[in-house]
C-alpha cells in the first residue's frame, strides 16, 4: 500500500476568509492596503496586452445572476465567482457575494482561495483612485458622492488618501445611508457634509462619484448639473439596462473606460452610439495616450469593473499571505506519492 | 457602529477537502457511494433539457490547460475547476487536480466547496457503470481494462458492483501500473488477470474499458481485435487530438455519447464525419430511445465527461454533508446586519 500523503504542503491551498480579510485590513491599515492594491493594478494595466480577456460567463435566473469572471496571463490565472440577487436583502442575505481563486499557470495548481465581497470593495475603490490620478483636475479637494451604499466609505477613503480630497459631500435617496456613511467616516480626517439633493452635493465639487445601486436606467446626473473642470467617477452603471448619467452629459465629456467591448454593453456609454469616442485606461497608464490635458476638461471614467482588477487584487493578497504561516490552508488537492495511485489514498 | 456578524451560519460554506472525501468513502463504503452517485446521475440525466449546457472555458498555456466547467438548472448551479498539466508529474505534482462549487440559484449563495480530484474519479466510474446498465450485454462477467492509471480501480469496482463483472483483464504499457491496480483490487471480490498485450486483455471480454492517458491520437483498439456482442466503455479519448479507437471500429459500432456538441470535438468520434449516427444517453435514460437491443450488437460509449455529471456529484455530496455538523465550514461570505454597511465589518 502506498504512503498516504494528503496533508503535505503540496495539497494545501491558502484560504483568506472574511475574518482573515478583515484582519488584513486592520493589521495593515486600509490606506496602505489601498496603496498596495494600486501598485498591483498599475503593474497589470501596464501589461494589458498579455491578458486573456473574455466575456464573463453569466447564468441568469428569474431572481438573479451567477457569474464567473476568468482572466489570466502567462504567469497566473484567476477567476471570480459573483452573484447578484436584489431580493436577497428581504431574507437578510447579501445582494452580492463573491469569492475568487488565483492559480499558477505553469502547474495549474490553485495558489489562493479568497473571499471577494470585501476585496472587491477595496479593489473598486483602489481602481477609482488610480484612474483619478490620471484624470482628476490637479488640486481637487472636494468630492461629491451620490449613493452612500456598501462602496461609499471605501471610495471616500481612497480619494482622501490617494488624491488628497479633504471634503466629501454625501447624497443618497435614503437619509439613513448618508448617516451610516457619515458615522463610518468619523475616524478619518475627512470633512463630511450631508446634502439634501444630488444638485446640492455636486455644487462646488471637483470630483463627482456616482455609485448608486438597484436602479434601472436612472438619471442621477444631468448635464446642466455639472460644470466643466470636473472629474466624474461613474461606477454605479455597470450592467445592461443600468445607467446613471444623462446621455447629453456623456456626449459633452471625454470618456475613459477599462475595456471597451465590456463597457459598451455594461457601462453608461451603452446609451451612446457604438462608435462614440472613448479611451481605454491601459493606454493612459502606459503613457501611450494622455489622460487629463487641461484643468477645464470635463472627464468621465465609466467604470464597470473588469476581471483584470480581480486578478490584481488576488495577486496582491497572495503576495501578502504566501509567507505567512498563520494563514488557514485547505486540503483541496489530492497528493498521492504515485500520481497513478489515486485509489491508494482511499484505503 | 453595526453589530459585526461574520461568524453566523449565513456566512459559512461547508467544505469537503481531500481528507473529508476519503473519510466519506471509508464511512459509507465505496460501493454504496457509487450507487448513490448513480441515483443522482440518473435523476439529472432525466432532467437533461432543464440544464444550461455551455462549452467549457479553457485557458491554454504552453504547459497545460486550466478549465472552468459551469452548468445549472432552475434549482442549483455548479462549476468545476480542473487543470491538465502532463509535465507536473516530473515535479511530484498531479497532472490533473480539480475542485468544484455548488450554489443555490435562488440566492446565488455557494452551498458547498469540494475537492473534485477524488470525486471526479468516483463520478466517472459511476457514469460509466450507469451507461453500462443500458448498453452492456446481459450477463456480462468479464471486463478488459486497457490503461491502469488513476481511474482503473474505480472502474473495476463500479462494474463489479453495478454490472456484476467478476473478472477484470488488465493491460497497461507500464507493467508497474498493472501491479498497482492488481494490489489495490485485492480487497475486492474480483478475479484479476494481468495481461501482456491489449489483444490478450480483450480476448473473451464482454466489456472493454479503455482509459489510457497522456497519448495523442493513439490506436489502443483496432477493429479486428473486437468481436460483436461487446460493449466498449471508451473514456480515455476526451480532448481534441486525443483518441483511443480505430475509426473503422467506431464505424462498425452503435455509438452513444453524453452531449453531442462536446463529444464531436473531444471524443473518439472526432475522427468521424460530423453527421455520423450517434445517440445521446439522456434519451436512453428517459426511455425516449433504446439502448442495447440485442446481445450481438457492438456498442461504444464514447465518454468525455460532462459538467452535468459534476453537478450530480456535487449535489450528492452536498446532500450527504448538509445535515452533518462535523463538516468543516469556511467563512467565505460577508454578512453585515445592514447589507449597505459592508465597511462596518472592517472596524
């Protein structure tokens, strides 16, 4: 009988659950963690051409959708599992939950399994702040935030830390969401102003973040509400039939996106003709194209979230935990000494 | 500040690792486990039309492939992650490793994460034996097995238990693989005959199982080696450019498959014209079409492995463990009391 060897290091895969992710946020601090994520995002956006970019796999049902978002390059492969079920909250469940896996392309072995509900919030805020480095007006100090849901505090902290925003002007259709965001931001050196309308929130703002949810083709921002010399970080319109900006506003602005084929379907630009001018951000990050060219420009980042960002986030977390012996591991992989003798591990 | 609630039942997902899967095999016994799998497989093949059947997602690299195999129906969704890296064995790693996830379609929440290296071996043997119930000659008692790798013992035990095979005739190009299989089957009431050629192995066999690996378009069985009144369970030819049977043999036989679009690309019938006659097995299992109609028929099951079989296997394991409080669970899902207050779990 063969030696059984299912507990060896080769069979174990590091696991970062929700408690471990919270622990990483608290140990490192949310700001250094966002900076680290941005480093990894920039590295990967600079290597854009090397990624296998495919449409997400989506299984639709009457109540929601389950998606798999794979991508990879010559070095690593990743996928994220994510669901969207708006009616879940009625049962005390989350609308969106997510987890992801990072693998080694050379062996096909999984390297990391991680929760990605929290990690997606962090990577989305990091992505927004990274884009703003290239697109926001210089010296921006005030950000309006329309939508104070699960993503709002992460956005505020990222723009405070990376862009230097010192004031956020909050608006949400539900006043208790504004209060929640205000409470959570008390620990940070950010001036928070609760507003009574989107119009009031955007008044005097250099940056406008729209991150509303659960809406169909809504118009959160109309063109007449927004002056030039503003940067709009539009991240709430992220699937077909879900938009936030008036088409006239989009047509007035220079629009930047992550990945054109996906944003044409999922982003706010789904309202425009399929040949409307846009720029992909990897071209800006590599220096191939320019981001903001003058203080007076009106710029919109039409963000929908792309698999490469999840890849970067998983790669970052993997590098954080791979040398850490305190991380939980899972015996996910069979490891018989003789690979042909799989049966041997059962006896 | 909100109550933090990441340890509640709602955030936990049952995990069946390799040790737990071995434990299930040993606790239940491999034969009852195979019978249980066949029950679930038959239930799902009878509901074939209700499944979302899509091509697998494959990320190819110079050294191998990483695949995601999703499927689902109105009730549950599943996917399997599986790699194939032939050079891994040189590094002491497995060529193929796999794990899978079962989810609730109504909420999008994962229900189970499971290792699937061992589970795939079990479901493949269960699938083969289930097909043989409909396709093998009555009273079959001797099975030739060409290829004595990781799948061989599972096949022998399944055919012994479900079909009543009492003798297996083993052949492999590597004599030590035959010895390994022979040793492992000693605990079972099966007569094992080691053979020196494929020709010798198939002599007098009612059933021939071909499960060779790591070969390109090989010809393990030629037409002149096989008499009528035989059932060939051909499961080794399972990807483009990987076949086991001579085309003349395929043309002589009635061929049954799991899912035509996939088998045309991956199965032994990739050698035939795309309109060669075949029958999908779900039609046989529902009674819509006939399986074996006479003892004299030569029948081939050209098995490649399909996502619905993984769905059945995960569903079976989930039903086994869901009421079991001893099963390990993972804190995979964030569960703030107020769904909008995701940030609250980090403070």
